């Protein structure tokens, strides 16, 4: 049965596409009875029904997802929940080991595409000891350099174990003066008072757009998706950033627009549409757009992530948002994550 095994899941914090924590072994719980199995299967089907209208239905995970150690069961659960794409966060120093390779192969056989996800905020100089630090220093750490190293490793894998694409999570606004870790060749700092032509914020945004182009060239011919926060569009709307700036993230030398992911900062169901409305309406129809929804770990979270009391509350929120998205423009898909929080809600009574 789909829900024949149970585990305790640790919360994974962070931006839509994941964050790291110490790896732990799964703790097995008693096998549920048939009534409990049926209850969870029905809950999974309720969510799958609400997202099935979208061509791309994704979730986010990383190496610390406990069920990764049982790839067949994990893939089975992903399919029952309606997902057909996985966004797997990799840190710059992370190797594509046997665990990840086997998971990729299981996903490919099941018709689930696995995309490697890299965060711009990870591709920076950091004070760390050991061989990796020396290697990074020699290579001048940038997102493009990280992508190029990944592409080489990915090409060396058997075809069925390879990642199908790449996601670049772009967050130039995080490089404020108080953040000591910076990409190579990037002297700019993001500041609320530094908007305007030729000032730091615009320069940092343009630097990030160039990094996307360089990283995309490094991983070609793999398709590249780009994720940006929804509130960037408010800066364009208010004139703080030049019109058309954000569309450059989706521009491609091949002439085919890259898929653009809007990270939804909505905290309430009504905000799941209002927070991304500007981005959906201002992005040309030729640009494929997805909406990513981060689930809050608890109801005390008041911004940036979706609060929900239980599984039914989540399903109602997604049903409302899906209807509003489709009424605004055609979107390519939705992403719900991190996967660990979905599992916790699914297993709760």
C-alpha cells in the first residue's frame, strides 16, 4: 500500500527550495491499520485533484528528506500526491552520490522529472577550513562556476541517473551590507536607499541576470528555470527598478523563454493570489510562469509562508489559489514545499 510505512519527519526550514540540517536515521513507527492507510490515501487524493489541472506539479526536497533512503516508497508517495517534478536542493560542495543517483533513476522510471536546485546565496566565499574552501577560492565562487561543476558531474552519470534540468534561485536582495559572504567579482551591496540608475541595487540585479545567463550556458543543453521573489515586481511597479528588468531573468540565447518561478510570500489563503498578481499580469504570455508556495511550519508564522491548521485547510487554500491563478493567466504549474511539511500534515490526525 502507498502509506504502508511511517516515519517521523524533521522540519526543514528555509526558502522554497530547501535548507540543510543534520542527517538522521529514520525512526520507524508501527504499521498503520487499513483504516489509517485509507484515510491518508484519501487525503493525498484530495490534494492531487486540486493541482491536476497544472502541467507542472512540483515539490522541494533535499538530502535530509528521510524517505530518500527508501526511494521506491518516496516516489510512490510523490505520485499519489500528484507531483510530477521534484526540485532537489544541492549545495555547492555536495556530491551526487549513490543515494541521489538511485532516487533520480526511480523518478525517471515513474515519469517524475528531477531538477537540481542551486541558490545564489550559497555560491559565495565563506570562511571554512579544508580542501573545499581552497578549491572554491581557486575557482572564484560564482553561481556560474557552481553550475559548470555540476554539469560536468551530471554528464558523467548514466542517463537514467542524470538530473533533467536546473533551477537557479536568485535573491540579490539578500546581499546587504551586513552580510559578509559575497559572490566573486561582486562589489555591490543591496540597500533600501540605493535604488536608482547606476546605483548598487540596479547593479546587483544586473549582475545576477548575467550570472543566470552564464550558469545557463554552463549547463546547456539542460533546461533552466529561474526563481525570484514575488515582491520584486512591486519595485518595478513603483519605479525603483526599470521596467522589463525582471523579464531578463527569463531571457534565453536560444530564443525560447526560460520558465520563471514566482516565490509566493503569501501568509493567508487570500494572499496566495494577491502577492503574485502583479507578476502574473506583467509577465508576457510567452514566458512560462510557475507559482511556488512555501508552507509555514506552524501558525505562529505571520509572513512569507502559508499558514494552515491542518490538511483540509491546506487543500482549501490551494483550491482557492489555483482558481485565481487560472483566472488571471495561463500558468505552467505550482510548487508546494518543502515536502517534509507536507508529510507531517498528511500523517496528522
